[in-house]
């Protein structure tokens, strides 16, 4: 049997530069690639030195029809887009403080959950729901 792993996770944003600021500066991800084509950008961010999955940020119409792009943009803007996008952090308190200091919209401050994690939640600048988990114990 051949192993398989997630490589990229697409996240739709309305302002790629604002999203870079959030995911790089607030969450601490590293900018890995920035590709422009046909009036759109695909920006890849990931954890430094990790072979784990990377995020690919792009605008709603990137690789889609204008109609589909507009529908997706409306869903993301009202917080009903795909997601939540869930990250894991070794130090939830530090990530929360950094994201809050960077101006991220806080949805939930860090708290213990009955399913065994401690987590918090934010919205990115486009309205995407982002959760950060840390194992308890």
C-alpha cells in the first residue's frame, strides 16, 4: 500500500496581501511561493522546515468562472465559506497573543473543550473561520 498525505489546502480570500499579513504575521507561517497568472495570484504559506501541508491563498475567481467566483466571494465574506480551517499549535497562548496583537478578529478566546483540546478561534481578513488547537495534558 502506498502512503498518502495532504499537500495543499486552498483558502479563498478577497485581498491576498491582507491574507498574507494574517497568515504570516499573525499565525507565523512562512511565505513559500507567490505566483501571478492571468490577473490572479496563488500564494503558498507553510510551516518553516516542514514537509506538512501548505496553504494556497487565492482570490475567489482564480481558476473559476466569474459567476462561481462571485458566489464564493459572497459566501466567504459573510463567514459561510469553506472551513473552519484548523491549525495545531504547541503554544496556543503565544499564537493567540500574536494574532490578537496583529488585529485578527477574535471569535473565541482560548478555552478547554470537552473533546480534549484547548482552542481559540479567529476570522481572517476575508471572513474565513480559523481555529487553533493545542492538545491538553
